[in-house]
C-alpha cells in the first residue's frame, strides 16, 4: 500500500533537526548531563557493594540525583560498581547504540508489516530518528537505560501479537520492574484479553520483587520503598501552582491550573480519572494490528502524562509513535497526530526559550514579549504535553471513525 509520505517526512526531518540541536547544545549548556545516569548507577552500585545505602548516595556534584530502581535491578547493575565511571559510560553507550539499531529495525518492519511500502528516504528517516531524536540524543548523553526499556516494550507487544504471550508478558514485566510506571501497559493487555501474557507478567513481576528481597535483603527493599519511592512520589506536586520553569511534562500541571484545590497527593488519582476515559475511547476497536497499535499508543501516552517526567522520556514510546506516522489513516487524525508528534519530540522548556530568544530576538523588547508568552503557555503545559494531547485526540478520532465506518473499511492487518 502506498501512502502520502510527505507529512511524515517533514515531521521526522524537523524532529531530527531538534535532536541534532539537543545533541550539540546539551553538553555545552548542561555539562553535568554527560554521563549523569551512568554515574548514578555506578555510585549506587558501589554503595551497595560496600554495605552502604545505595538510595542515599549521589554522584559528586550531583546532589539531587539518586539511584531509584528496585533492589533486583540494583543487583543486575552491581558490576557497574566495580568499574571506573568512564568505563561504565562507555559500556552503556555501546549497549545503547546496539539497542537503538534494533529499535530502528523494529520500527521499519512494523510499518511494512502493516502493508505500507516505505521508500528509501523513509527508511533512512525512521532509522535516523531512532538514533538522533532529542530523546535518543539525551539518552546517549546521559547513559540512560531507556533504549533497553523502549525495545522491551516493542518486543513484548510484538511477541503478544504473534501469539507468544507468555514470553511477551515476561518481557513487559521486566520493563515495568525497572521503572514501575510501564506496568500501565497491563491495561492494553487486559483490553486485548491476552490472559497468558497478563499471568506471565504478574508472576514475573512478583518473582523479581521477591528475588531482590531474598538476594539483597529486606532492609534494602525497605530503603527503596521509604527513600526512592517516597522521593519520587513527592515530585511534581506543584505546591503553590505550576512553575513554568519546571521541566516536568505531566497532566498534573493542567490539573493544578484547572482544579487548584486538588492537593498534591491526589494529583495522581485525579490524573487517572482524567485520562482513563481518553484511553478507553481509544480502545473502541481492537480488530486490526493498526487499531491495536493506536490503543497501545494512547496507553503509553497516558502513562507518560500521569508521571512528572522530563521531555526525553517520550523516547520510551518511539514504538508505536513512529510507525503511526505512516499507519494512521484519515485526514483529521493525521492533522492532529503529525504536529502532535513533532511537539512531543521537541524538548522545549523555559530554559530552551530563554537561551534561544537571547540569541535570535532582534530587540530586548521582543525577547521579553516572547518570553512572557512562553511563560503563560508553559504555566499550563510544556510543548511536549500539548503534543501528547494532540496525539491522544488523533487516537480517539481514528478509533471513532474506524468503528463508525466513516474512514473506509478497516484493514485486516
């Protein structure tokens, strides 16, 4: 099947410009971001090996960055505590590059599996986005494990699609064990009625939790729950109202504006109440792979929006975000999805605006006006969050039109 690929090509090209800009400017403007994640892994693992509390130590000069993963993940990272920090970063970088290459293959094959004939320029753009989007660039600079999690989500879902539910559910549980919030993919498994995958995920998740407790001791599990989880739960509460300077992309910001009486500890359940109908509307049809990818996209976007995360975490949903650039049908769903994808892929914060306005504004008055407009807009939502809302709208509209038959016959992929 041939499609009009001009829109996806333009969007991917612009997103790549943003990604290259991120790769060039982030190390210079925020040099502490280089090796940040691997430094956290190294010092957390080293503390555990020496009998200390890995959840209470921070790398030198990075007093606000702590190890957050549960004990079983810490156990897997213990070798990082034996290596030099530079060696840890080099190893993680190689691993991330190999993982990203696998992600690029998955993205291209998923699009073609749904019957879309990709031209050579499209394959190049899709693969380049996997390596050089803003989120991917930040992951590489930090030394994050997000590429492995993104590949795990894609692999788990595709295995479920191919009938290998037990293995797929197991892989998804491993991903959820690392950062917890990917467990929300379970909602998609429930809607798909993938019972074997759900059973495997529950058993695997519980088993990994118990393994960490047995292997590393209950005290470490207690420290993780009381320190790391409590620290994360306290973030993004927006006490006193949203801060335009904050780099958190989350629906909590909109709730804090529209319902300022909602206390910080109720922002998560309020976010669930707000996003659940949106996700359910995107679950209207699961008849084809295309429908199921749209439902998965809505689930993953809601997952990101519920948590107070930095913009680069959008890289976790590179699958199915990129394939849907080519697979989403209908004029209006595409008109919403393409700009939404671009906004979500742009790591624009007030810091970004301030830096660039100073460089390009023709006058001080113009710079102040642009900055004031940005502050007003960012008070309610950062650009990636506006993009997430647009993509969610596209998912709902696509499912509505498919179910109602107004967008033509559903394909049987």
